[in-house]
């Protein structure tokens, strides 16, 4: 089997941003996307107006992502009108019809979060879940914890299906210390892989306030993992 030429670079999203300096730190470190949580029960909640203010600090080609949990299509659309180039992340119980209704039948890119059980990841049918959301830009994998919006917990990556025919975003308890292992385990199972971090790059005990040093360490760890995979792929499939 030849390697997938699209899979060589892991995309990076820094989520749960609430401050201008953290948006700038994420962009400076090389993040591909930043996330704003528009779920009022989250400790990292920002209003749509605040998300728009923060998104205006982004340089070109860094994507803002708006995270919603069981929000009405009208409210999703109103928030998106304020952040015109945003991608939408659905993190609740949204059906395929809900996602399409809120995004203009998929005209706006969206991701759908899959909540993977902590104790038994293979009890969740990821292939069936992904098949229900064929218009999603990616399926985001997060641990199933009490409540919504992500809980900073890891699930057992090794129990995921060996081959998932879509783009995946790995989330849930990622840190600079473990993201390389997550990439190594999940990258071979999908078309391309992105990683999504929030609590793992925060100042200790301060939800929504990021640590620039941790952001840079996280990005460096992702790039190091990509380099190791590229070396391995080159050894298996040398240029001819």
C-alpha cells in the first residue's frame, strides 16, 4: 500500500480561547485553527460577539472554529454571521439533519464530535457514526464524560477501528507529552489527522487562559511526531 500524500502534516487546533494574547500566541506558534466555545455552561464560554472580536486578531489562513452544544440552527447561523469564515464544531447530540440545517445544508464546513467511552472505546461504532455524517469535514474524537464540551480526558486510542475512511481530529486530554503517541496510533487509521487541545496548554488551574510556552511545546511535539512518521514512511517507500 502506498502512503497517502495528504496525510503528511497533522493540523493543529488550539481550543477554548478567551483572550487576545492567547489567540496571538496560538497563531505565532503555527496553529492551523483556534476554537471558541459558544456553550454557556463551559468554563471557557465566550459570547458570539466576543468570539468575533477575538477572531479579528487572526492572521490569514488561520481558521476560527465555533463550538456549539445542542444550539438552535438560528443561533448557530447568527453567530456564524459575525465570524464569516468560521468552521462549526457540533459537540452535543446534534443529528445529521441538525448539522445540515445549521450550516445551510453543509455550505459552511462543520465537524461533528464523537464521544468515545472512556472504559471501552470499541463499544462505540465509529464507522457507523462517521457514515451518518458524510458531509462533515471531519469527525472529532473526544472522551465521553459527564456533561458536554470536552472534559480533558483521554480514551484508549488503540481500540479505535484500524481503518476509518474519513478525516479525523483527535481530542481529549492531549498534552505536549502525549500528543506524539496519539498521532502515531491514530494517523494510520484515517485519511488525515488533526489534533485539538485545550486544557493541555492552559495555565495551571485557569480554564480559558493559555500558556504560550505550552502552546509552543505542543506544536513542537506535533511536528516532531510528523517528522518521525515521515522518516518511517520514507524507509518503507523510498523515492524511485
